């Protein structure tokens, strides 16, 4: 008679718990029968999990109270208490040891976070790049990447760049090499195909610290590099500035891994068609070699909440090792031997992929699970996960606050603890299964298990994704249900192709077609799903840590079966957490709250976009109106996706009423195609010259811009001098160019916009240049403005002093990169203490608020607010 899994007393006989079942002689563990979700699941507590909890708690305390000697002293006292009182009171001994471990973790975290040796590269790094000569060993795969991304990337004049990480051993000071420690991200602005991981090289280039975000909502690249223990950057203009000192030896681990990875990469590509994006997808998924050729496909994975599938992580290795385990068990039924074989395959796999922190972390987790199975002892998966977490947090305490680490460990631990109870809740096993129903029951059981895995992963991961990435993906679970079988097929075919291709390249050709077919199914699914309205919901701001802890607690309590007879409490908790997340953090709600809280007549945001231009003007002087003046950058052609769209969300701006493109230079419109895809733009104003250029060259940058606008059916106007309109109490006037003006230089056709609101005037000049500046002055218009930007990002022309005298501003805005400040011809003219000069290269995004009484206040993204009275 088949026993019910839900009844542990019947399943084990005599009321014994599953943990009390003996280990069988053939090395096969008896099945676990955890209670279903309408009961309580098996307790997760053990010495390993308690050790992990103590270490995590200690790191949190060390981050909160940064007093090294305090924690050392407290730890010693705890050990003394454990030694003296523990002889008679076991409970006291256990508590004291737990506290001692906490103190040790706090002290260790403080040392790792704050202590740097005197000869560390951080002593030499500043935000201002300086010429430096260093030597070291290439410590990562060498990648050749496209320098630009985004819809306008094809118009970039920059060649592909070579990038890698170098582990330093010396730096030259006063012609003398000095020992140094640390790691730098190296970028050579040319292709160098001779370099390999493990090579020792001498580099001469511009060295500096990695800068943080310059606009709200931007990705913190500095934090990402810090999590990978990369301290700074080194940029080489020519590949000749990189000299080989010593080629890596095969006896060196890094060189051996590089050769194996190169061979696997070559075997994977045998027979594949020249589709750069498909190849980039397979390289990323199978070998961990990320490429900028992914382009919009990477965005589609992120928007659908499937980024964890694209990158090599704990989930990726779980699918891969599970697939290998099933194949190996068909050949070797004995679990111990199968685990040893899987462990060996895992070791070979780790030699073929780059040793980035997430990959090493996932590999360690998988290796410990395999070791537990190979030991022949009854080892719980949760104990191996806890031990892996302790090892990783000793190695890298900062991973405690890393989104990838949190997702990996919390999700995998939840899968181990709750998958079977949730599966039994979805489909309880019957008491009796007739022989004729056994196949149907087995199929149903596997289906329930599969649904349970996805449900547990989604319930646990969703709060973490919302907290770290400010995004909710309601369809992520449904898409994962469909995607996992396809991804498993791609993994199986891909790795089989690599292995077969290494042994017999001609045989690898046979698998190229099926691999491409399965990859196209996966990428097509993700692309299609990313266009669904509910595929992702961006949040204006990140939810609080209190929300994360509260929501995770409710989710875990539900999975553990604590709400068996408390469905009302569960429903209320879920509604409260959802409302708490969506109401204050949804962009439209946050925008409405901002309108209620404060209503200045005009708010001006000058975004930091390098040598480019992007101004957001929010008018609220009687009528609310959002204007975006330009959206482009010379350095970052993916400006829209990279900076402006996240910044608009962070500022709670969900629409653009008027988009103004000053003229036909990409550093003023490169981000517009991404912008119109992600935001609701109601109309566009642009100069006649830009429209004429697009009509004369539809395949050029201006033509592509107009095509992007036409695709979204956005109305387009071409205003000239004399155009004006009123928005409530605000007045908009176009001062340049005249209708009959023509120039071969696009800069001199720039729109010049005047906005009056709150009794103050803003003047935006685009790239007004050498010919247009005197022509505008000759018209004798009243150009006086309280706030103006420097034309052409701070370029200086002969008529610039006369222009400044006519405008007589109190605030001068400059949207430019640092290079414009190295030969600053404006410095003497703007030395007047009555003029406040604000430069994005120095301060990041600038915000000015014009109150309805005319008071102007300003703040910078990197500084505290300052107020200037009228």
C-alpha cells in the first residue's frame, strides 16, 4: 500500500521523524517526507545554519558599529564565559559561543572593509586621471568590446576596445619601480588580439579612480567594480602602450584556464552562422563571456525578470548540474559514484568559464552539494548552503550586501527547504495509487514539483529584486515556467557541442543547427515578452529595508506553513506589502505626491551626460508642463537607457509634454530613440535644418532619429524665431534661428529657447557657435536672463564676452565633461562673485528651483543643497 507523503507517522512507522530514518547500506538515502504547506516543514536549524546566522549577524553589527577593539574584547569575554560556565550549563556555553562567533565576524568585517596595506593602489588614485606606468598580470579574460551601445551605436567613430583586469605588482615613481597591490580595469582603445589571461605586461596610460553615478537612478558602476575587487581604471590610447613582459605558462592556473576557455569558445562557434547577437547570447549563457553585442537582448532579459537565466549564477548551475546528474545516474545508478563524476565535470566546467565572483560563488555552492552526496553520509542540502555562505562571507564580507549573493543563497535555501512541502500542497499524494494510475501519478507529481520550484523561487526573489533593482516583474514566474525547459535544452545542446567539437570538430557541425534553433526560440520568447505591457513595472524609488524584511518574513512564513488557518492574515499581509510597495514607489503616484508637496514655478534639471546636453524643465506656474531640451551625449550613445530614463523615474517624471531637439548633432539627440520607447512623449520641436538633413540622408543619424519618432507617431513641429506659446503663467519664446537663416554648420542652426516663469528667465542656447552668436546679438533682442547655459558646452568664440554681457546671468550652467575645464577660457569672465557657475563634470546633475516668489535655490547630485536669495 502506498503511504501518504503528508502523514509522516504513517510514512516512517512508529511515529519516527524522517531525520530518524537509518542510512541504507547501498549508499542510497531514504526519501524525505517533509510535511506539506498546510503543516510545518522540517526545521532548518543545525550547527551549520546557526554558524551562518551568527556570522551574518556579526557582519551586520560590524557594519553598524565600527569599533574593532570593542568586538575583540567582547569576543574574548564570551569565550571566557563559555569556558567557565559551559562546564555546568550547556545552554550558556552555546549562547556564549554564538556571541563569540558574532564578535569575530564583526571584527573580521571591519578589518576587511577598512584595512588597506600602505602599498595599495588606492593611495595613488584620484578622480582626475594621471599618467602612470604599472606592471602586473592579466587577471581576467581579455574581451574585445564595441565602444558604444544604443540605437545610434552604428554611427560611432570609435574602434572596438580591448578590456581586462590587471593584478598589479609594481608602479613606476621617479623612474623607480615600487611594489604595489590592487587591481585595475584596463581599457585599450584599440583591438589587441595577442593578450591572454595570465600574461605579465607593462602598461602606460591614464590612471584614475572609478567615478560613482552622476545622476539619480543610474547604475553604480563604482560599486559593481568594488564588489569585484577592482580598485580603479587605466585607459590606454594605443595598444603599443601595452608591452608583453612574460607570456603566461601552462603551469600557471590563469593561463591554463585561458587556453581551455579559448578552446571551448572556438568549439562552440564551429558551424554557427554569423549572427553576432545569437553568438553573444550563447557565449554569455554557456561560457560566461559577456559581450556588448547582446544589445537590446540584454535589456529584454532584464525587463522580463529573466536576467538570472542569462548570467551564470546559482540558478544556472542548478539547471546544468541537475541535467548532468540525470544523465550520469542513467549510467551509474549509485549516488556516491554519480556525485563524484558530477563533481569532476563541475571542476572541468569551472576551468572553462571566467572566475568572476558570482561564478565562483555558484561553483562553490554546487561543489559542496556534490561533496555532501559523494561523502555517503546523510548530509542536508541546507547545511551545505550554510557552509558555502560562511566560506564566501569570510572570503568577501561585502557580499553580504550584494544583490547577486543574496538572491543566490536565499533562493537556493528556500528551494531546498520548501519545494517538497509546496509541491505536496499543490498536489497531495493519495493514500492508495492503483497500478494503472502510477504513470499518471508520477507525471502529475513531477509537474507539481516543477510548479513548486518556480513558485518558491518567484515568491522569495520578487521582494529582493524590487529592493535592489527597483523593478517588479509580474510575469517572471510564468515566463520562467516556459523558459526553463528551453534554456535546459540550450545548455544540454551547447555543452554537448563543445565537448564533441573538441574531440571531433566535424561532428560538432551536426549540433550547430539544433543549437541555433533552440537559442532562437529562447531569444524570440524573451523579445516578445518584453513588449507585453505587464512584463515589468519600474519603481520610482527603491523600497525600504523595513519593507524588504517584512515582505520576506511573510513570504517565508507562508512557505513554512504558518498560515494554515490564518488565510485572512496572509491575504491582509500580502495586500499591505503590495500596497506599501506600489503606492509610494510607482512613478505616477510619486509624481502626484511631489505635486502636492511642493509646487515651484519652474524646476530645472541639468543632467550630467559628459560632453552633451539634456535639460529637464518642469513648469508649474498655473499649468503643469514637462519640457526636455535635448537628450544626447558624445561619450555615451546609449544615454537614454543608461542615464536619462532611470533619472526621470527617480525624479518621478512619467511623461514628456514637449521634447525639443536643438540641432542635428548626435550629442544632442542620441538618447531620443530610447527615450520615446520608454516614456510617453507628446510632441517634438526641432529646427528646420535637422528635418532637411534627415530627408536628404534617411540612413544617417538624423534620418534614424526621424524614423524613431515616426514609429511612435509623435507630432513634429519646426519652430523658428518668433515662435511662442503660453503655459499657464509661463511664457516660452524661440529666439533663434530666423526662418531665412541657413548655415552649413549644424551648430549655428541651434534653437535658442527663452522660458519665463516665477518672475525669472531661463535661456537655453544649444550649440550656438561662431557665426550664429554675432548674428543673434545683432538682432538687439533683450537677452537678459537669470539662468543660462554656456553655448556649445562651454566653447569660447570671439563674441562670447559680448554675449555674456548682454545676458548678464546670475547662474551659469555648463553641461560638459572634464576635458572642457582643462583650458577654461571662461574662468576670468565668470570670476565675478555675483555669478554662480555650475558644471556637471564637477557636481553631477544640477537642480535649480524657481519659487513662485522668484527665489532661486540650487542643489547638486553630489553636494548638499544651497540657497540663494533674490
